[in-house]
């Protein structure tokens, strides 16, 4: 019998628990269905202390990162703000694992420490849409794609818990065949298995729908909005670009999204700004410029109107909440 596929999950404080369970549960089910140990896994951390997840539930690591050996794949799970306890030895250990042939990957915010370790240079990756602006600000040289899963050589990235489940189903199919994969999916009533290059589901602001359900001209208009955040386009120019008259574009866009194109575009830019307020250390002047404002003052006013709080106060509150959680120093004791 072939040796089992050995996986490791490197947990950082505040990691998304749903990603961990979405990875382990399908593998457990595959083992039970076949009656064989086809997959094994280890929980990994930088220290031997329990790691608390985003749901404030602690997980005891099986092994520390420095002691980790004998895995085929290692995935990083973290919030986007995660930092290494040991910023010298831990990235070095990841690079050593890479040199020994281990496939490295990241789930959700785990792409941030993987990129900080210098292990995504020259490689595209999947980044969750709600972290995209912050990721591009931190790592402008790394290509972030909108797909749910991206497998690029010995790098595998998945944008969120649902994508992680799909990724595990793919690993099961490659190892055990489609019948076993389908049975695992049915165990969990997983409604469908997305193609490997499926795009992420992204909400249409204030409409209750997702962009993939919109008519093609409106989807294209939103794509243009997304790619011209720092240098906003004029609405008549966008209407012309998608092949509609100005009046027809305004009417169709509002019918499909519940908002005028101008208001939607305005809110989209502010939502991108909010990602950087929450997940970066950029100055408010830099953030304002990145979403098309000439100065931070107008952005601050519009931010308060939309979110009910100023960028400065929201960042301060977020930092306070993070400090109230178990610190990295406490976790190491």
C-alpha cells in the first residue's frame, strides 16, 4: 500500500478555524470510507503553547515548526495581520522545508506570512477578496488572482474555508478517484465541486447578490471599477466601454444592483480603503491616494458617512481588540 499523504497545518494566533476544519474533516472522511490511513495530518505552531483560533478556541500543536519533518504539504493558517514569533528562524525553517521538496500553501490570510517569508516571489496566488487591497499594498510585486484555488507548482493557495474544502476534495480525487471524492462530498452535503479555476464569489454591495449573477455589461463595468480604484474613470466613459448609452447604463445598473453606478463606484473605493485601514499600517494620506482622493480629508468624511466611524477611530479600535486577545508573548510562555 502506498504511504499516506502527510499534511501539516501551521497555525498563527487568530487563524480562521473554519479553514482548519474544512481541511481536516474531508480527509478524515476519506480515511473512514476507504478503511485505510490515506491521509495523515499534524497541527503545527511556532511554539508548543496552544494557539487560539478566530473563534477563541484553543488548539494544541502536535509539533513545533522547528521540529517539523516528514510532511509532504504544509499550509499556513492566519489572519492577515499575523507576524512570526521568531521573524528570523521561522521563515528560515519554511525556506528549508521548501528546499527539501515540501509543498507550501496558505489558506485565507495565511498568504500574508507566506509572502513575508519570501516564498511567493514570482508566483501568483489566490487572495480572498476582502484582503485583496491590503495584500496588493504590502506585496505589489506578487500577482493576486480572483480564483478560489491556485495551484502553481509547489505552491497551493485557497481563498477561504469553502475553497479549502474544495481543495481537499481535489486531493482526495487525485489520490482515491472520483467515486471516493463524490462520496466524501455527499457525506457533508457539499452542494457542488467547483472547477479549480473558479472565480471567488464576491458580494454586490448593498444588493444581497453576487457579481457572477449580473448581466455581462454590468459585470464588465464592475471589473472596470475594480481595476481603476486609484485612478477613477468617468461614468460616461464606462458606459461607452461596455457598449451602452449613458441613460441605459444608469438604468440597468441601478436595476441590477440597487444603486447608481456613481454611488456603487464610490462605495467600492471606500471599501478598498477600509481593507487597508484594517489590515495595513499605511498612513491615511497613502490610503486616500490609493483609492483616488487627492487628500485624506474628503476620504475621511465619506468614510464616516458610509461606515459610521472615522478611519483613525476604526484602526484604533481594531488595534485595541487585537491587543486584548492573547498576545504572541503570552502564547509563547
